[in-house]
């Protein structure tokens, strides 16, 4: 097998272009990977916030159910009192 060698007729600007393209592609890929990691962290934070909000909502639903029962009891009591006064 022959040893590989660069032909002297290849212009230097072509080599610079290939090097610049490789460098730019590497930088772009790195930037995309960094953005992806940042997005993953943001998603994890959002998931934690959503979970906390779900717990809050469940607590509020329980409180609303208790308030509703209290209102129903007060209404029944007032109905009984109004019938007794008649």
C-alpha cells in the first residue's frame, strides 16, 4: 500500500477552508450540546415546579371540599332554625 501524501498542487487556501470548516462545525456542535444540557436542566426545574404546584392544588382541593361541607352544614342549620321560628 502506498503512503498517503499531499500533492503540492493543492492550494493552501483550500487547506485553510477545510480547517476553518472543521473548526466551525465543531463549535456549532458544541454550542448545540450546551444548549441541550441547559434545556434539560430547565426542564428538570420546570418538572419540580409542576410537582410542587400539583401538591398545592391537591391541598387546595381538600380545603375547598371542607369549606363546601361547612357551608352545607351552616345552610342546613339555618334552614332548621328558620323552620323552628315559623
